[in-house]
C-alpha cells in the first residue's frame, strides 16, 4: 500500500484539487514552485536554519518516567510545545513563508478559527517583513480575543468574516475569494487540508518532527522505531509530521480525534466515525455532513480539533487500516491534561491532551510509545480553571 500522495495529490481515493476554475493558475504556480523548492539545497538550508535558530529545534524527546510507570509502557513525549509560539504550527508557516518569498510574493493571506494558525502566520510575516491579512469569523474574533490582540501586535490585519455562522468555514470562504481576486498574494493553509499540493506540502514541512524522533529514539534506545506513535488530529498536520517517516515502518500509528460530549451526543468532532466521503476545502475526504451534503457544525472543547473534516492522507490511513483511531471525550482529555500536569510538570494544550488520553485506552506490556505533544496549555488556562 502507498501512503504518500500520487502526482495528482491523491492518497488512495482521497485528495485531489476540487477548486473553482479561477484558482487553477494560483494552484498550478504553487505546485511548480513547491516541486522545485524541495529539491533546492539553498531553500532547504534556509528552512533548516530558521527551524533551528528561530523556532528552537530540535525539540526534545522526553522520557516521561511517571507516565511510563503509571501505564506500564516506555512513554516518550515529543516536545512540540517548546517551539516558538508554543506549538507545531510554526514549522509549516516557516516553510510556506520561505516559499512565498521565493515566489516573489509580498502579501500573505490566511484563515484562522481559534487563532493559533493566524498567530503562527502573523509571526513569520513579521519576521520576513511580508504584509499579512488574516481572515477570521466575527464570532471567533470575539471568542478568541487574546489571539486577535497577538496578531495585531505582530502587525497583521485581522479581517472579520461576517457571513454564515461567522466561524472558520466563513473565514475560509473569504480567504479563497480574496485569493481569486488577488492572485499575487500567497495563501498559507494551516493544516494538511485544502487542494493539492497543500496536504502533501504541509506534511512535508511538518515531517521534521518524525525525522527528529527517529534520531533521538536511536540515541536513547538503540532503535529508530517505537512500537507506537500517538497524535491528535484536527486537520491532521501534527499527526502527519509525526507519522511521516514511520508510514512504511512496522510502527502502529494512532490517531486521537475529538469525541466532544460523546460520539453520538450531537456535540462531537469524531470525523472518522461520523464522517462520510465528500469534498471539503478543495479536497475529497471524510467530513461530517447531512444527507444533502451540508457541512455539520462540529464541536470539541478544544478549538484546534473543532473541525468538520480530516486531511485526505488521514482518511486514507484510516480506511486502509494503517492507522487506528480513538475518539476521546472532553472529560477524558481534561483528565489526561491534569495527570500530565501533576505527574510530569508539563501543562499540555487541550488538543495534545486528547493524544495523552489514549494511554488510558490501551493495555500495555512494556511497549515503547511516542506521543506527539503538539502544544502547550497556556492558551487553555481559562478552560482548565473552569474544570478544576
Ligand atoms: C491547531 C492545533 C492542533 C490541530 O491541528 P492539526 O493540523 O491536526 O495538527 C493540535 N494541537 C495544537 C496544539 C494546535 O494548536
């Protein structure tokens, strides 16, 4: 079985580029430049340089003694929470901003839901001096005021999407409309979603995660491969990076998705269970939709997992049984966050807490497990305080 994209951007039956004809030139231009850039040693060395000196990579691979004892496994945490801006998203925005510069673009656009991708984009725009417009649903702007403030402080313009539900999908529509009318801007997508080549490209920029895991695990244990890698999935970029160099290895790949209040509660984002094939944000994938193809509003306590679809590569990994999925409820994630905080002294992002909660669901007998700790919990303090 092949798990990487074919030349048309298909992972099995999922992926492709379902876009308005007006966007064809933009997407073709991007594809041509990305194909060149990833073979260009100068581009790659600029990328590696910034990952090291600006982001702070390599991030540590930490052997977690208390979790290991508690669950009867050798548990390692890949510390993406220690990256500049507090999560893995910056790996991707650095890669794409360098590509935008290489393409001679002077303006970056992005859409954001909770604001995390908006902040990661505004950050790299400030660093490179490129103009930055972030589209964000009006309702999300009110809910995520601190991230709006961060983006503004970083010099970005935040544009409210005032149509529809005034949330992420409306912001995405606005960004696409702007891109059609301003083909000289560069559109940074924040996860392994969107039309080809985005899912492949974002996974490539995040693949540094598993590249480092292999080296670090070899140093620590004498083996490159753990028995299992666990990551949470919203769109799927941190998981795609954590799985990348293990896809063709005998390593179990485990996805934690957000069950919200419970898979059958009507308040959930468990796409692998509730989703069916359809087209979302320009690619064919699994998404939560009504019989008539209307997108169903997802729910999760964690803003980063509150997404109605899943990247096409993950849809393929799940359907071909290469990856196994656990649906984790809000309460299970909150419990896991408290366990990590109290026993290892690390406050995780709510998203990452979903991956940690998988430890409760498996009976271990000494396996080596790597959990991708995608982000830190500062942004979630208010939610945690309500739960304590
Ligand atoms: C955005 C985010 C996620 C979800 O996005 P993916 O593309 O699925 O990785 C997970 N963890 C953190 C900390 C995030 O900020």
